[in-house]
């Protein structure tokens, strides 16, 4: 019998009995638990390759349970089971990384094939995650550079990154959800002396307090029910590297005190342990909350805030740097066209006009997902319709206002903004070598000179 990776079944007895026998016959070690909480506790103590989750066992918090499972066991493949196939649930689950979504009436042999498929797909994903901390220099710099050079606001952020990266100072990164705080953390790590060491990320908002403590600080064997072996925490895994605490504003009060101790002393005890563990870790923290206000309201420790806020970086929302939108959209288009083997045809002018007019409440993440949808569906019209309906309701205009709403003029304005951004990027890349820039843009030298004058592009600073 093949010795296959371990499985975890989360659901009631009937659900477990339906699929356990087949999994054991195939050679999997199988653990059955009745609730997501028990499943998360098991994952914190035991390695698991594939998780079968009955959505009914998670109640109304099914999608949040999926997030928590991925946070504790990011390499595990999750098969989600529902009473009936609900398109909305399936789409959201797949977007969050579920390997498959099945109904509970799916025959066991079909489930066996889905498990086998998940095991096959998991191996390269786990290998990629293991290698990720080692991806350096050319690839890392190339991927990150595009996010920091196309607006004055982000160039200021990059200047602060370069200053802070040369030290081991703790950095607090503030900004709206999806604005690019993780990218700032990756850039800080990559540019630092620790860049060849691990970068370990923990999302403080996805786990209950007791599991988050184990995730951060590890536990000893027998520390709690299900802790069958010693497990190192993220602080130990990040030794000599960087620990990135995302959504640190959601950290429960008892863990705030323990984090403060580690920042002060560089040591801590695992859950159930008596010996102190010393670590050399640089801490980066991010939050979409204004921690100063949380401190004033008594929701966050003032002493921890001051420890985290040695260097503060604020990432501006995408609506405050609209000139980046067309360039970032083109970047995501190339990335996902290559990933999904689709043509990268570029965007229609009316699509770019809507991109530039939209406020992007979900920031960079929303733009990326929208472009990904365009690539996958090969349909810009549906996205344009969505953006048309997403805009704020306008105030009642005066009687003459409708005559001024002219799509052609809006497209012309949007096209000029796109041209300005792309030509500006080409000139910056070539250090204002106009001949080289014209070749890069695939237009004539004469046409480029005309565009520079027409768009009122300024000459570079003397030290460029």
C-alpha cells in the first residue's frame, strides 16, 4: 500500500465515515474532527497535506474558516464540500485558494480522484513556497520596482524604504487594505542585509488568540490537547531574517504583552515551555488601522506602539496616485496573460478611461483582481459595466449638464494621461535618451518630440 500524505476530515460523523475508508485504502493517514476549531488545533500540532472541509461544520463562518486553515497550513490543499453547488461560494472559495469545491453527494470515487489531484498539485506549490525566501536580486527587484517608480508619492515611500533597510529598526507600515503594505515589507526585507535569510509572514487577523500564540511562539509537546510534538513558532523560523506581522492592530491584548517582551529582550518561551528561546529577528508590522487612535481609545498598548513605530511608512491609497493605474494595469495584464496562456492585447481606451475615473476602494488588490478577471474571461465589456455601476451617485446636475457628458472627450483625456505616463516611464528608463525612448515606445523620433511638447513633459533634473 502506498504511503501517501496525511488527510484531515472536518465535519460530522456521517461526513467523515463517507470518505475516511476510501482515503485509508489509498494509503493516507486520516484524522477526523468535528469542528473547525478542532481542525485548526490539529493543524497547529501535526503536518497535513489535504483537508476535506464540510462547509456545514463551519456554519456561517465558512469562508473565514478557509482563510484560517490557509494561515495555519498554507501548503495544505483544501477540498470544500457543500450541500449544493452554489456558484458564489465556489468562486469565493477558489479565489481564496481552495483546491476544489464539491457537493456532499459527490461519489467517493470522484472525491478520491480530487484528493489525488490535490496531492499532485500540492508538491510543486510546497516546493515553490520553500524556495520563495531565496528568490533574490533580479527577480525580486524586477517585480517590486514597478510599484515604486511611477508616482512621486511612491518614490517618496521607496526613498524611506532605502533608508530604513540599511538598519534593523522596527518599521510600522500603515495604509488602507490592498494599498501595497506587503509589497513595502518585501522591498524592505529584500534591500536589507537580511535579504538572503527567511521572510516569514503572519496575519494576526486570521486566527483566534490561542492558535495565534502557538503560531508566533511555538509550543512544546503536551502544551494543549492535540499537541503531540514540539513545534517551532514563526519567530524561530524567522531567526536571522525578518518577521512580517500583517494586521498587527488585531493582535489580542495578552499577545501584545508577549510581543513587547520579545521586542525588548529578544527572547520568549514556547507554550508549555520553561526554557527561554533567544532569536535574532527584525520585525516589520502593518496595519490598516490608525494605531495612534487605537492607543488613545485603550485598544492597543502604548508601549508596544512606540516599540513598533520606530520608523513609520504610510502607503497612500491608489486613488491618490492615479497616474500609476494604467501602468500597473498593463503590468498585471502581462503577468496574468503569461500565467494563463492568454493574449496580452492591451486595454480599450474606454476601459482605461473608466480605470482612471474609478476610486479603487480596494486599491492595488482590487485592480489586480479586476485585470485577472479580464484576462481569464477575455471580456472587458463586463468589467466596464461593473465599473459604470460602481461609481458614486452624482448630484443632480443643472439642466445644461447632460450636453457636457461626452464619451469621446473623456476617452481623449484618458488617452493623454496614459500617453503621459508611458512616455514618462520610457524617458525615465532611458535617462531621457529620446532616440532610445522612441525605439522602446516603437514610435518615430519626430513623433516622440511632438508628444513631449504636446504633453508638456519636463526635462529631467540635472543629476539624472
